[in-house]
């Protein structure tokens, strides 16, 4: 079994952490406060309800014990089968994502588009584009006069792309990453489609908001991406992004308080480590201070007069990490192998660890909204919360 505190930030005892446990009676929202784990299901039946509250420091509920004394199950480790299962900290929140929010990832999306999903052509196109486009994009404020001048120049050069439109244009790319209740948590499998030959993890910070768009906390996320499928056509974004076990978050939502704020998100460094059964190791990092659009701007483009989320939402903020390290053959770049262990980490948020399988082999998503409502009703919890 595994001690979850080994995957938490060094100051976890001072943090306010919101999460979900799979208990015998069903999925249960928990709050970690002062190092103790509280079952807050009578206070707030879902984490969406909890996140809507102004101040969770007053939340009450049965004390389940000290977090550092608990052991948790890891999906791929049979020896841990008797431990508690930590679920994704999201339940009724809509899972959204923002794309192409870093200059490096913008270049890589252009490469995918021009390669038409062929990893073998990627290096050649990368050499043609990276210096010309990447250097310019990194200093451009989206939607500015400078950005529009660059757009005109790129069109004249025959280099314009729909990905550059959302990278430097006024409108961000905001899409639905996963249905409600379908995301997976720490210690679980993540899935790539078995018909994908070019794919990668995307280590990101996920900001969690209430129905008004108020950011209430943040978590680590892995926005699993199928580069060959999206590269064939941007209209295949749903097929490339929304698959069984393709959205991972956790271990917990760290709630904003006096010791952790949105500025910590803005300045976060998100690291990635992929370790394969074949001995392959890949590492990288994204600095959130290089993001082209502020988190509040991305939140504002997600919710407002034209779109509402009554149960709140979680928003993947994007990544600058687009792996190009060759794995199987020169010029082929990186793609996942079954059994890859993926660790997404950041000092103030901890470590999100998952292992890769195919979407059809990952545990199927079976608990939907109606099933959760029946469970909560049977437990007498539907009359609770705000």
C-alpha cells in the first residue's frame, strides 16, 4: 500500500485539501484540515457543493483519521488492494480545458496539423517552423496589435494555422475535456486509444471554479493527448481528447487560502516524468509564468453571459510541454507505451501519478449522474449542502 502524504506538498499539514474517497457506502467528499481527514458528506454531498461554499474552514463531519496514517490503493499494485481508493476530486463539475496557451505548444500543434498525424514528418516541419514562429510567439500578447501584425505576416508567408489563431488571436481555445464524473484520480489508470500511434501526456495545472467563475482552488492534471488523431483534423479534437480514462486530476484540490493563492498557480513550475517498462525515461517542466493568457482571462472566456455552469467547472490551463524526444526510432519522437508510469508534480500541489493502459482496457466509466443521485438519496444526503 501507499502513503498518500508522500505525494503531497511539503506544507500539506497547513493546506486545506478537498477530495473524494470511495467508501463502502459510495463516493464521499472529504476535507483534509490540520492533517486530519473529515467526511463532509453531511455538510456538502459533493465536492461541487463544497466548492460553492464561501469558507470550508468551518466544515464539519466525522473524523476518519490522520492522513499520514492512512494507506491507499494503487490500481496497478495488487499488494495495495486493501487500501482506500482516492477518486478524482471532481464530481459534478464540468471538465473544461484550454489549448495552445504556450508558444511551444502552439508550434507543436501547427506541426501536428501539417504532418497530418504522421510522426515521421514532424521533425522536418519542426525545423522549418520553430525558429520563425516560436521566437515571435513567445513575446506576443494574444489579441494585441502586435499579434495582428504577426498574423498578417504569417499569412503572407503561407504559415498561418488555426492553432496560431487561438494562440495569438483574441479568443482562447476552450473545449470540454471530459463528461461529468468521468475523470480519474491519483493512483489510477490513464488511457490512450489502442488505434493511436502518436500520443503524449500533458502536465497541467487545473483551476477549479464555482458557478460564478470564482476560482476556489487548484489541482494537478494530465490532459492525455492523441497527436496523430488531432493532427489529421482539428475536427477530431473530441476523439483525440475525450476517451475513457483520458482526464486525470489530483491527488486533491488545494483550496485557496491565506497560504495558497492564484499567484501560486501563476508562478508554478509543473514537472513531468515518464518511466517506461522498457527503461525509457523522459522528464520535462512547464513554467506557468510563460503562459500567454492569464488564468483569470481563461476563466472569463469559459463562463459568463453566454455560458453557465451551475455546478461549477474545472479548467485545465494548458501546457508548454510537447515531447519530441525520440523513443522508438530516430525522427519518430515520443509516444506512450503501455505500462508507462506518469508523474505530474509541482511543489505547492504535490504529485499526480498514473499508469498508462489502453482506453478499452482501463476500468470502464460506469457511475453517471443518475447513479450518483440514487446513491446520495439512499444515504439521505440530497437534502444537505448549499
